[in-house]
């Protein structure tokens, strides 16, 4: 999967906005939205929120988890634990990037939030790498990882699968009298 | 000219409401006519930005009856037909801008019979209710006056001609169109910081190119300052500080040294008109004075010749105050000017005048393969914050242009190329002059002309010459043998920036029957095929 595809999926998440226009309820394939009244908060998908923001028709309200103190606590927890801690949102990385790129004037202390989210991401990816490394070197058959998000899985997916494939081929070629069709050119 | 920032704002407004539009940059009346002919079938509404107010638009373009024109133009005087036309022409003008338009009755006459020479273009007039609003042509065939009505008519017409002459004699500029559009956006509550910044750039462009008086500049700056404070207080307070990437506009009482933050301080002082003319840097004495000035401020030469960003912090901290103090000693009382600066991200700090110079340099860059529209798009790009490379390349071009201007000024003064032709001063740039290609464009040539006049006034001892206007000619197209001519009013502290050369050039062209192309919207620059004609006294 491409990271942009993951971002596309992330855009379906709901976020709160405060519009400055009024519109009746709209009926879209994915569900109903609205009605929109100026000054009253309403929940919309992120893709719509960003489009409206770029047309200067709304103000985006940052999600509850996007707060400096909460993120600091999460970061500390993540650093202490060996396993993965629960994430604020299954798409926290993508949402942070999208909202901070397009609506940083609506989000207080945007720079600190960016740094904190990056710290959390780095810690988790480091744990993931460690775990993948031990998985391969100890030749485990299966592993259980909780609380991983799609973006993180996506970063390791191709590497892990290809390396496991390679290992399998190498190992099966070590055994004498191997069956046909195992010599493949790379 | 200042089309870029207005166009930006206009497109921003249109984008908000998802209105489809086509953008056509034009460089002169001919371009405007061609563009209009190309598009007139498809469109009903035309918005003219910074062109079209000072000429009779309906007569020039011959539009259909249902075409409507919205004109936002700073060129004054506004043609009287445009002012009094109710149906097809809508002017966007600030209320306090004093137009001084003569009253309707003085110019037009509701009369059934008309005397005089009806030009062939009465067809649009014919569509309006007959007998109510007719326009009399200026050029009348003189008939023998026998009746009172005819006498009265003659008086009226002479009076009218006088009024119109007074009204149209001097050309000047009104409030920046960029500011007009910003106010429009503000009224519609669609104003953003970006638009505010573009309005500031529009205003600064008027000041940099000497189109408005100092008073007007200061007044308009005060207006902009109100908007800037309003935007700055909107989002920011102590606890919730904004991201560094957000755009911040701040009021600066900054130095009048062009591009100094993107150059070295030394180069900036040498190439800014104000300092170069005050020190007379084309003379040896002037250079010595400059060294004294730098020593007086305690700035080591090594530091001053370095790129500004690499100068020591300790020097940069109080630089403005130190320079102001020393400048006062050397007779430069106005080294600081009120302006605005923008700052987004950690690296990007620009003053409004930096952006003006960059955009102007890009707009008139003299590369062979680029058409005027390409240059326009590049300049437009540079003003948006997303294309900083373009902006930096614009700043580099502006530096080259300024250096070329200074060198040309120095050589003109040292070799006495400025001749006094009686009522005016005259200078002609020969074809072999270095960088003469840069000066084949009206804005660059006008800039050179103004700097040259300032420098001349500072260097000459002849008191009478100081009060004369300057006409400058430069080759426009070497292959075709055309020349571009610019005229500017005399240099004075209290100048009201009104330029009479538009009409003067037209008269001169007629009286010498030379082939001229009065193509530019700013009527004080023209092309002339035969340069000798301009030496005829006006």
C-alpha cells in the first residue's frame, strides 16, 4: 500500500468544524452531513473540513487528543512500556500532518504538537523494528502486536514480508534433496 | 505593473466562491484591444484592473450593449465619459478619493440639435435615448456665429474645452487598486492575511515607483496598520501562540536601503537612490564620505561587505538606530520609512519593498524567449508564498537592475549626457550603453529617469536647472529602430506627483507628425520612431 492511500483512508475520520456559512443537510453516499449554521460546530469528515478550510469557509477545531499535555503523557507512557500503548486515534500521524499543514492557525501550540507526535511515532517505530528484528533472528512462527496503526504496519510491511520470503528460500535450499521448482532467479 | 497582487486577490476571491474566470495580462492599449476582441463573444462581464479608466472605453473597445465593465484603476484623471456612464461602466473608487470631475452640466448638454463634427463612432450613442445625452466632440468646425444660440453654444464649448483641459491636463494616481480590492474583500468578510499582505505590497509599489505623495503614503499606511492590528490580535495571545509557519505581518519603521536584508549593507547603501544621491557616490569625494559614514557608526568594512544575514548579531541589533543617528549628521533626515514586513517560517523575512522590487524585476525581465504573459505569470508566482525560489530569483534580478541603474546614472552624470533643452532636460541613452536592454521597458526606464533627475539635482550648481522636468529616451527595439520616451515632472520636496507629459507628448507628436504609439496606460511613456522630433520645443 502506498502511504498516500493510507492518508486517503484517514480522511474519512470525523472532525469538528465551525462553518461561517449556512447550508441545509446534505445527503452523501457515505452518510448525511449537516445542517450547517454559521458559528455552530458540526462534525464532518476530514476531507470536507480541509476543502472548506482552504476556501475559507470554516474554522477547524482540533481533536481532543491534540493537546500538549495529553500528548506529553502519552509520550512518557510509550517510552516506559516495552509493548505498544493504545493510540489516541487509529490515524493519529496522518491527521496530525493534514491538520497541521492546512489549519495550523486554528491549532494552538502547533509546533510543540508536531514535535510531540513525531516523538511518539519515533518511539513506536523503534519498538517495531526491534520486534521485527527479533522475529526474524529467532525464527518465530507467529507474533502478536497490539495497538499498531495502519501507517506503522504499512512502513514495515514490504520489508518484513520480503525478508521472510528470502529467509524461507534460503532455508529451504539448505536442505539436501530439495524438491523441484525452488531455484528461482532473483 | 501592480496587476500581480490585485490579480492574486481577485483570484482568491473568485476561488472562494468557485466562479470561473479567465485571466489576461495586457501591456498596453493595443494588447487590451486585441484581448477584448478575442474574448468578447464568450463573456459578458469584464473586470479591468489598473487599466481603462483614463480613456473613453466604450469608444475604444466598441463592446456589445450588454457587456458590463468593472474598472478598478489608479490612473487619474478618470475619463469623464466613464464617470457619467450609468449602464455599462462601473468604477470601483474609494469614497474619499477626490476625483475633481467637472460637473455634468458643464460638459454635456441635453440638446436636440448638435453643431459640430460628429465622429463616425456615434453608433453606441445612438442606442441610448436620443436627445438626452449626447457628447460633443472637442474638435469643432468653426461656423460663422449669427444667432444667440450659436454664440451660447460656442461659449459653452470653449468653456467645456477649458474645463476638460484643466481636468485632463495632469496625470496622477489614486489609491492603490490592491487596497481597493482588499477593502472590498473586508466588506465581504473574506479578507485574509495573504490579501492584506498583497494590499500592503500594492501600496508600497506606489511609493517605490514614486506614484503617490508622501502624505498619501503615510495616510494609507495608517489605514493598513489598522487592518494589520486587527488580524494580529485575532489569533494570538500569550498562552496559545501560533505556529512559526503561520504568516505574521508586522509594522516596521525600517531603513530606506533597498533590499538590504538580502544583500550586503555596503552594496545596499551604494545602490539605493536616497543614499547614493545624498553622498554623491559617483564622485571620489562621495566614496570618501561613505567610508567616513561607516567609520562614524563603528561598522568594520569587513562586516559591512558581508551578506547581511552573516553579519554579527551584535551589529545587527541596534543597526537601525545607529544608522539613523549617523545619517542625521550627514544630512539624510529620512533614512527610515514606515513600512511592513512579513515573516513566515524560520528563514523567511521580507519587507514589502523587497517584494515590490522582485516582482517588478520579474515582470520586466528582458530575456529574449519570454513573452510578457510569461513574465506576468512568473511575477505572480513570486508573490505567492509557495514559490520562494521564484521570489529569490526575482530579488537577484532586482539587484542586477539596481546596479545597472546606478552605473548608468553615474556614467550619465560624469559624462554630462544630460542636456538642457530650454524648458526641459533631456537625456538619450545610446545603443551601446551597457545594460541598455533593461531600460527598454517603461517601469525600468521611469525608475532610471527618477534616479537620474535626483542625482542631477544634487550634482548641478545651476539653480534654474534644478527646477526643470526631465525627458529620457532609450532604444526600445534595435531592429525596428524604435525608441521609448519617458517624461517626469521636476524634482521637488512638495511635489504632488502630477505629470503633464501625457498630453504634452500627444501634442508634440501631432505637431511634428512623427509616428508614435501611445500605447502605455501611463500616458507619460511613449514610443517614437523619429527621435529628432522630440527636440522641438513644446
